[in-house]
C-alpha cells in the first residue's frame, strides 16, 4: 500500500513522518541494516510498544517494509524502502517549489585506494541463489572496483534459475563454485552482508571487524514446486538485490569503507 495522499497545503508525508525524532532514529538504524523490533528497541532504548507504533506509521507512509523471518516465523524484519524514500523526497522538494525538485545523485563510483578494492562478502544458507546473484551484480555494477564474494553455511549446487536470471542480465555464473563461509574466516573484509535470516544467526566473527549488514531476502527457490514455477520469484529477488546494491555502492564509496579494506587476502 502506498503513502496516503496529503492535501497540497499540508507538508508531504515523508516530511511529517521523518520529523518525529524517534521515527528519524528508526529510519537511520534501518538504513544500516534490516532489523527485528527487539533489536530496534535496544538500539533506540524505547519500549517495544512505542517502537512498534512508530514502525507502523512508517509502514503506512510507504517508508518501511516488513517481512516474516524465515528463521523464526514469530519474528519480523523491518527494512527501509530506499527507493520509495528517494521518490518521496524528490516529490517533497517539488511540492514546495518547482525549482526544488530533487534530482537523484548519480551512482557513486568506488575509487580504489592504492590499487586495493573494498571486499564484500554475501552470505546465505546454500550459496546457491541469493548470494551468488548478489556477488555477480556487485561485480558488474561496480565495474569491477569491488571485490565481491559469496558463501553459505550449508552449500548446495548452484540453482539453475539463478543462472537464468543472471544470463538474462548478460552475466554468466554457470561455472561458479558454491563455497562454505569458513573459507573466508581468515580474510579481511570491508562489509559482510547476510541475505538469509538463518545464516545471520550463525554468522561467525571475521577479522578486522567488517561492517555487518543484514538484508532479509526470502529464498526464491521456496516459491514454487518446480524451477519453472519459482522463476518469477528469482526475477523479483534479482531486482531487489539490484536496487539494494545500487545504494550499497554509495556506502562503499565512503572513505571508512575503503580504509577497512586495506589488507590483501
């Protein structure tokens, strides 16, 4: 459901919602990672009932989404809708004055520091679909300026639909090897992104304390009884990862991300 229509003489919804200090803090936390309510409660140090109320307001305004956890169906993960926020911010400027219509910044180039690349590791359970797709997309979208890898807690063969959706985008991953996350325990990483609620719970500590990010992305292989039936879910997953990675590139362009990737393999 999209944000409610606001009369022209009222501030746009994103202005009203984000002006509240607690809602602004929640948005700032969700920019960093998808979070469960219990985590947000601890981070903002407010009662769960109050946090849940304001998350509901943000969801109603089209700024935040919610998904059931695949690891614990009693829990949910909240995520900021960055694309939706961008669109509403652009419209808010235009609502005030046509000359203030905001133009999105171009994709931030990731610059190499002394020839070394920021290193990003994507993790899911099987390393058969989500993390493989994300690895390939980041390599392509960064034009090779990021060293992307992927692994899983219980690797299984590469899913044919992951190969198909990447082939559609001009990327061949058919020869990719699936890997156990233990292969990366002695490597220094800038960012570790968990794409699976289950793998997040078993994610080990890595050297150099990389930035830990969670994206609660459902397993597309569970969306149908056959590969043909689940193919559209793989397309949705690839599209979501493309959008998230587009914003991740801005984070990787920050000096702090480049400094944390100073060591080689």
